[in-house]
């Protein structure tokens, strides 16, 4: 990204809001992974894994979807009523 870009990069944060439903999904999956493997996996570890493994693919997919037009991020995420 060039220095003249109008996109502002936010400061790094130590937490991200994902909402209670998504947070519960991650917690339940981490518990299930722990149960099936005998390895204690936390929700934070699972979240970190998902970001490390799938972020670039998600970025490319979202860029393509948003460039095509039609749907906003709220619609893509399924929370269009929150706009």
C-alpha cells in the first residue's frame, strides 16, 4: 500500500469483537477438539489457528465479492440489520 493511500490502518489491538454467538461457536469447537484429541485447546488458540491458516484466502474471497458489488460486509456476514 502506498504512503499516499487514503486507507487508515488502525492501531494494533489485543482483542477483537466477534459477538457472543461466534464466540460460543469457537469455544464449543475448541472443547470438541480437546475432547477428541486429549490435547487442551483454548478458544484463543483455535482463533489464532484459523487466522493463521485461512486469513489470506478469506481476504482474497472478500475482495472479489465486494468488488463484484451487490452485497455489503453486513450482508456477507449475515448481520444486515445491524447497519
